[in-house]
C-alpha cells in the first residue's frame, strides 16, 4: 500500500499545540484546540502510564509543567484535574481526548516518548488509531520504538527524530542507518545543515526532512532552504519569535 504523506508537507505544524504556557499550556487540550481551529498540523508527545493509559505530555516528571514531583508513568489518570498545567485550568489530557478534539480536521505528528518497553505503548497507540479517521504519522527519538513500528506496522508513516544536543543519540541513529527504515527524518533546527543529512536526501530524495523547533526568523529561513517542512512555536511576548505562519 502506497503511503500518503503529502499532507505532511502542505502546512507547518505547531509544536505541542498552539500554546503560550500562560492561558494555553503546551500539550493541553486548549493548545490542541487552538491549533486545530487555526488549521495547522499538530505535533505532540505520548507516554503510557503504569495503568496502561496513554497521556499527552512532554516531560517525564511534572516538575516544570505542574510544579509537582510526580512521574508521568505514576499519574492518577482517574483524576487528571489534580495536575493543572502552568497554574492554569488546563490539565494533562489523554491521547483519546486529543484525538477526539482534533477529529481529523488537521494532520497529527505523534511523538512516542522513549521507553524500555516499546511494545505496549506502540501497540496501544496504533490500536487506538485504527478507528481514527484523520491524517497522522508516528515518530520517536527511541530507536527501539522506531524499529518496533517499522517491523510490526510497516504501513504506518514513520519518522526518526535526531537530537542535536545529544550527540550520541544522533550518531547512533546515523550509524544504524535508521533513515532506511523511515519515511521522514525529524531533525533539530540547529543541525539541518549537517552534511550527513544532505547526503541522505541526495541518495534518498523521497525521504522527507522535517525540522523542529522553528522559533526565530533565521531558523525559519534555514528551515525553508533545507527541509520539506517545519514544526514551529510562536510567542507574542518574545520579540525574537516568528509570527504564526500564513497558511
């Protein structure tokens, strides 16, 4: 079956939803709703808790986002209202809540967070997506996650994330030639000019290059020069940040 990922290059994606961490926190239902209503694709992060519930959150611990020393895997998912994000009324949403909110209106870039046990979370994510009618793709920094999806769910649109600061991760992914197993490379904006990526693109022109996270005009210029699309953040209170792209 031929994969349809044209949507992945048609419009940029918001990073963790359209958020400001003042009223609409990152990865909150309000941020997801804002991005959906604005018509942007959306990138967000998925964890699995000990009880098997999929939740949308970036960090592994709630210290930064909810000022609580609680691990995401230990969340009380029956009472997610106990974890308000950045002092707002918004709380950590479930994966199911996010899918229901978007309801196929825009494309989703779903990042599965690194885990020692890829099978349970990958199986659970894809099982839920079987009944989802919208466009989506999957990505991860975790080589084990990417390899598991590549082997067991070859029809899924799949990306390998490359971290600029964690050189060992980037080198490992490149040495293991992860690009051969995926449909797109998700590259840190600070690394888009690395020769290795241009070599991969030249050899495999069908591989998409998606960059993250674009915040400044210079980064946007670099993204448009080198990559097929980009994931962005904007913040009206930061004069160095870009305005929301026109789509």
